[in-house]
């Protein structure tokens, strides 16, 4: 009934809902992109809705992205929004279970591990893992038979999940984790992962089996990493490793305090969880679109042939530095992340009342909206990245748009000219910078992803290793997204067909 009374004009408009407490959970959970675009149509760029008892305010568009991602962390706080989901999984004293300044230092430590001289060793390792996988996995029988007329098929998400964890283990996680991956590690990982879902974000303390398994798995996983660290400390004579554990073991905070073993262990768990679903989902969408567009897949293959095939028929090893400068590969990954950013709602919690700039949204009368203290605040690059106001044929997967200045509606250029007084280049290479960009698959601002370079290296190497060996096709359309998981995944069925190339 309260919804029928005149609304408080200082707060963003509230989306009407029939069921108290439940609110708009069904519409949001079913298809958040459609829900947000529909709400924008009626209420503009800023509105609020009820999500299972919580007040959520959404800020859309490039200005909305800027409001949330560029907001002060003392006002729009990430740890208050995420910690009840992440701390039981990652563990104590890291990421969102510590003051934000500490997270910033931890991100610097990780960045140091994600450096070029480590990356250089990774391309070969990733290639090797993919080859081994193809030579052993049951779904690659048709490839193993060496018959170029035989088509086989595999479930892309299943395959990419396995390849992603194997390659991340071999590179970032280190040889000990890699050696355990087919054994104890897999079950512990599955139990931990089972506790990293929207349900666990919405209801942090349900007495369900998955919560107990999650907590037990966290203890085991933390111990597993701490044992690796202890053994490495006990035998410092071992060969120099290029992995993240080795890198973190040499880091200390500005205060002089070294990273404790449990902190290293928990950062390693956080990196595992941050990279696994994001990269395996992205890799799956890439393969689905390549199978759906064999012309683009052939363009990618030709780029490989031109740059890496040697006169004797063998492939020259790819260098890490080359990956970002292969335009076809780059725009395939870029376009896939535009249409399928793994995370649809970036969350913060308002620690104070926060005025909304009138340029973003304002009530029809004078004055401005205020996001009330305690609200969860969402931004959604998943919306601005498919916004028909900003992108031509915005729901179409079209890597060529990144080479075509007309690929993004002129309006976008105008808008940015007007507001910033200067032209913002949406073209190749520049679009993902800045909290006000409409393109933010890796976030922006203080909490921006530090895994982007690694993700490009990992995805790029996996995809070209597969494409050098296989042709793809699909007899069904690219599946719709499933929004019910923490990361947007392709719905079932998601099988693609493959056949061994004549010259591989
Ligand atoms: C943060 C996306 C891979 C580590 C983020 C954020 C996004 C994102 C959107 C911002 C979250 C927020 O503002 O609340 C992605 C995508 C990936 C990817 C699309 C792959 C395609 C990785 C990988 C790693 C990683 C491989 C680790 C090696 C992190 C970390 C943060 C982060 C440490 C910072 C969290 C913070 O400061 O609050 N990522 N990520 N990500 N990501 Fe990634």
C-alpha cells in the first residue's frame, strides 16, 4: 500500500512490486539486463528496487558507471557489499576482510607477480596443457583418431572449465597445485565453489549442507596452500618458480610486516576464485561465437598462419608480448567481453547518504536525489556495453565493430564531446579506460581487475591453440545467457562440433 502513496521525492524512484520483501527478485534474477533496460525506460538512469528485503539502487549508463566505480570508497564501500559472500570462501585478513588500504597493498603484491618475465614462461605452459588435454580427454576422441573427416563435439563450458583450471594451476598457482589437480584438490575446489553462489550472497547463514561443505573446504584449501608455503620455506634451494606463491612469499606491507602464510594462502584462494569462472565463461562464449561464425574463426586461423606458421610446417612459439598485438584475436576477445561480461552487477554499499549528481538523474522538480545510507548500489557495465543508444546493432556479436568508427553510435561520440569537452576515443585499445567508460568488463577505479593481462594471455593462448588444430561449427544458435549463477554462463545445451584440421 505504501507504494501507492506519494513517494519521497529526494530518493530515487522505487520500482513497483506486488510481493512485499520479495520485491523485484524474480524479474531481476531472470534477466537483469532486460529488467534494468525496462526500468530505465520508465524511470531514467537511477532507480531503486527491493531484492529479498534489501533496498538496491541502480545507476546506469556511463554516468552511472562513473557514479559507482568512481565513487569514494568511504561512501560506496565494496567490502560491506561482498564480505559475507567472500570471506568464508577466501578466508581471513585478505580482500574484503581487511581495511581497503590493505587490499590496495595486496593488489600491488599480486600485480608484481603478474609481470612480464613470469608471463613469458606461461605461453608455452598453457599451450602444453591444452595439447595434453586434447590428447587425453574423452570428448576429443575424434581429434585423437587423426581422421580429418570425423566430427566430434564437446560441451564448451565443461571443456573450458577444465582447461582454465589446468592452465591456471600450471602457471599462477604453481607446480604443487598442478600435481594435485586431478586428486584431492578437485573435490575441495568443488565444495568451495559450491559456496560461492548468489544464494550465499543473499542468505549468508542458511543451515544448508553447501555451507558446511564450503567451510570445511576452506579449511582444507587454506591448509593445503600453507603446507606448500612451509615446504618451500624449509627447502629454499628448490628451483626458482614463476608462480604467484613464490612472488607473494617475498612481499611485505609498507609497515614492514611480511605477508603471513595464511594471508598468502587466502590471496591464492581469492585469485583462484576470481579467475576461474570469469575466464572459463569468457572462453566458452568465444568458442560458441567462433563455431557460430566460421568466417571469423577462419580469419583468426589465417592470422595465426600469417604470423606463426614456419616454412617447415611447424608453429613458431607465440610470445606473450605478441598476444595483444594480434588484431583479430584481440577484437574477438574484446567483443565477447562486451556482449558477455561475466559479472552483470557490480555492488557497493552506501555508508552515508550520497547525493546523485543532477547530470545523472534528478527529480522533475529542482533538487537532486539522495541514495540513502544502507542501500546496496549497483552499476552494470553489462547494460552500458549493450546499450542500443551507444552501440550499433548492440546485441549482435560483431568483432569488426572495433575497427569501424561507425560501430558505436555517433551519439556516444557527441555525448562525450559535450560533457568532457574533449573527444574520447572509443577505438582500438582505449575504450576500457576510465570510470566513465561504457565499456568496463574488468571494472574501473579503485577495485578494477588486476587479472586482465593474465586473462588475455590465458584466453588468447587457449583459443589459438585450439583453433590451430580444429575447425568448429554449430547446428544450433548460440545459447542464451543464464543469469542465475554468480557469473553469466551459457545455458544448456552448449555443445559445439569440431573436426581436426588438415594441416595442424
Ligand atoms: C576485480 C572482471 C579475471 C582478479 C574485477 C572486477 C571485475 C573483474 C568486473 C571489479 C569488481 C568490482 O569492482 O566489484 C574480470 C574478468 C576476468 C577476470 C572479466 C576474466 C575474463 C581475473 C583474474 C584474476 C582476477 C584471472 C586473478 C589472477 C581480480 C582481483 C580484483 C578483480 C584481485 C580486485 C577486487 C577489488 O579490488 O575489489 N575483476 N576478472 N580477475 N579481479 Fe577480475
